[in-house]
């Protein structure tokens, strides 16, 4: 039975299955990617590759409705959010096309002694393997493929098993944009096949976005074979509210930060840490606002919260909530799930002894904490194995920067949510992974920064 299938989480219907690649086909794909790097990558200029990337951006916009429909049925993303994801992906490709010359220009080095000059020249490494998740089928690929194809690296892309249709649509876009065979190759590979090709000397690096377990497994194999990896793993991002002159606006931001992508976003706010004098009014308004949002048909343009991505995801989240309550948490909002349609849920009284204190809730479940001081808020925010993103809301600009400095995370957003951008680096610390994507830093991970010394 194929591991790749489109199963509509809203209906449970299996729409189409896709056969996994054979070992011989995988070898053909790897050879094509390696050949493309040795020929096309080395014979084209940055400007020529940037023009192809620009066409990829244009094709995303030209096909936005079709692309959005695919991921609505693959993983239940609400239609308007699916369209927004396609648009953001187009923005990412456009960013790397627009800034290709600046991102790849020679960097002079001032010599401390001796005559002559020195510089850093950036060039491609070779074939890269991308392993992508289901929750942002286009965006995750864009932030990996955009900078690396611009640099001249070639790509083998293993998408999530529930996203075979969007994976094929992305590959078609690269072909239609004019990329040659082997520059971007979609592979419906098994986990065992992926484990087998990472050691191959033609693979120069691996980028994975996914679970801690998957990241650890890939990093272990890559490490044994001295391969560079970029890992974007889970997150349990804090939303710290220390002061506000508009509580309703802060609550609105909190709701948006929790429910994005049906709550299935690594960098969504999941733990809401509120200063004592705002705790009760915030909890009341936050609970009321979340309670007004009910999961519904993701194909409707009015839907804010759709189904979870699969019955497995819903069962896992239900188990987490039940364990949290059994271990002392209080459920102040939440009803029974209807299949994959999981209701908004709010938990309080979560102590450090509770599993929920250290876990990531991948769905519309929020935990709310009360703290007595800025210091306690920071300490609680950092009391997690994760360190992806964070949010700080305060009217005190000095406090905002002070807290941002102390938070153990790869990203801090002050008084704003939903402010990601193609130019802003994305990534985390601790068990949230290593490396950065997007912006200038996304073009610095898989590149040979060759030093040239001229006498």
C-alpha cells in the first residue's frame, strides 16, 4: 500500500493514492540532480537563475486558487489561509530573485598584513535533500528551495506523505518555469529510502522541518557522514503580556497567534503568560473570544478554524488534553472533538510537574499562566525544551527590549503577531532546531564561502 495519499481530513475520504518511488527511480533522481549541478548550475549566472526563480513566483500567483484548493483538501487549511500561504510563498521566491546579486556578491576582507587583497566568493555546494512537513506545504518548500536554487544548488524534495498532490504541483511549477531536469526533483520516498541516501557522497546537505524525533534521526545519520543539516523542529512559543493600553487588541492578537493554521504552526503562540493585574480580565476576554470560534468547513472563505490534519493528529491532541487534566490542569474552555474538528480549548493551573508544561500542543489548545513580575515571566517563558519564537506585549519600550534580550528563542516579536516576512530569518534554539531560513541568513546555510587571497 502506498504511503502517499490525499485524505481529506474534513470528510475522511481518500481522494487519491500515489506509489512510492522504487530504489532504481530514486537513484535516477539523485543522478539527475547531481548531473544538473555539474552542468546547469556551473554554466549559469546568478542573474539567469534569479530569472527562473522570479518565474516560479509568478506561477504561484497565476495558479493561486488551484494551489490553495489542493492544500485545503490535503490538510484542512482554511481557504483564505491557503491563499495567503501561496501568496507568501510567491513573495519568498520574489525576494530571492530581487536580491540575488546582493546576496551572492563578493565580500572583500581587509588584510592585517601583506600586500594584495582577499575576498569571499559564494558558490553552490551540490545536491541538497529537503524533508518537508504537511502543515505549510508551499511555504516550507519556498524558504528552502528559493535561496538554494538561486545559489545553484540542486534539490531532491521529499514532502510529507499526506501532501503528494501539492508536492507534484510544486515540481510542475519549477519545470514550467524553465528549470532543467534534475534541478528540482520531487521524490515519493519512504523513510528508509531517505535514511539510505543521506550517506551518499552526492548529497551535500539536508534540511528538515518536522518533529524532534525526525530531526534527531536525520541529524544522527547526517552527523555520522559529516553532512551539514538545518533543522526547524517544534515550538511552544510564549505570549508574554506585561502591560497594555488596549486589552481587547491584545486579546485579538493572542487569538490570532494561537489559531493560525488551525493551531498547527510550530511558531504559534501556545503558552500565554500574563502579569497578575491583567490575568483575570485577559483570561475572561481570551476565553470568550476563543469560544466564539468553532471549527467548520475549510472550503468556506469565512472559516477561521478548520479540521486538524488527520484523525491521528486529533487523537494525539485529545490524549494530551486528557493527560493534562488528569495531572491537575483546569479546563476553562473546551468541548468534545467531532472527529478531526477539534474545539478551541483553554487550560489553566498547569504546573511544572504536568506533562503539558513541557509539551507542544499542535492544535487549538492554549495554556494560560499567571505571573507576578517581569522576571517570573521570563523564567517561565524559558522553562521549556523549545526555543523557536516568542511574543512580548508591553507599553514600556525599554522593558520590551530587556525581555527580548533574556528570552531563549530564535525569534522575538514585540507588540505584533503575524509579522513574518521573506526578509526576516526564521529558526530556533534548544530543541527547536538549528540553522536559519529566509532573509540573508537563509542564503548562508548551504553555500561555499570560498576565501580567495591574491598576492
